[in-house]
């Protein structure tokens, strides 16, 4: 991408989760959005989060799923920190 138009890696922003309180943990814990509490019938916010719940939707006590989710978070962050663009890390809700 950068070789064709002489842009440097600082021309892009890299992120995993950026806003709307959808965290990296949510990314590995939910397949679907769950915005029921705000009274908008779960119709607000982006529906295409590219998330995967590792087999169980939401919080779980299943140790294998918890271990897989931990590994997925580490994989996501490793890829993020090795990318070439400017990192943008969500700092909280």
C-alpha cells in the first residue's frame, strides 16, 4: 500500500476496538450486539464487529473457553503492536 503512492506507515491508523464501549474482551466474547438496556430495541450501533464468542455468548465459567479468549486477546494485541501504522488503543469506556 505504501510503495505505490509514497505514503509512510504513519498515513494509517491501526486499531482493534475504537468506540461505542465495544472492547477487545467483547470482541472475543460476543457474536451479536447486546444493546438492550438503552431502550432502542438493540437497533443502535454497528452490527458488523467481526467478533467471535469462542463458542459461548457472553461471560462464562467454562475454563477452555476462557483460555481460548485469553489467547485470542493476546493474538489480537500482538498483531496490533506489530502492525506498521499509528496505533490507536482504546483506553476505557
